[in-house]
C-alpha cells in the first residue's frame, strides 16, 4: 500500500505541482485548500505526511498545526512546511523541513522519502 500525503495549500498551481511530484514517486495524495478542510482530511484520510502552507483562509497553517498536535491520534504526523511567508522557519515547532516557494522537487522528494519511505 502506498503512503498518503495530505497537501494543504490555497493555491491551485502549487497543489497541482505537488500532486504531480508525489504521484510520479508513487505516493497517494489528498488535498485541502484551507485549515478547516485539512482538519477534516486528517480525520478522514489518515495521511502519513502533511505538506503545509502557512498563510491560508479559514484557519491558518499554524492554527491547523496547533490543533492536530493537541490530538493524540494525529500528533505525530510529520509536517513539511511549504510557504512563501517570511519567517516560515519559525512558524511551527519541529517541522520535518521548511521549503520556500518555488519548491525544489528533488529536495522535497528526498525529505519525504527519508521521512516516510
């Protein structure tokens, strides 16, 4: 069974780009365009890893992160920050990695493969 990645971003082109990168590498993807959708997706889809934009409507990435970290069932899902926001490396504690947009797909895949196989 392939590993599942939840892509949380409010930009269609970023979602499409990440889906393409991950699917070509054999990962299953699920998407959410804001923090509220992401919370539902975590509960319903049980992802193995989350890529997270920080600045989004309806519950920011940092708010979403705080909420899942309080949920014991989902608190240990690895999170990779993908954001153009200044200070993104300080926005959440202990992300697996932090990537600036535009994203280097090879480096992102390396981090994902090291994290979830």
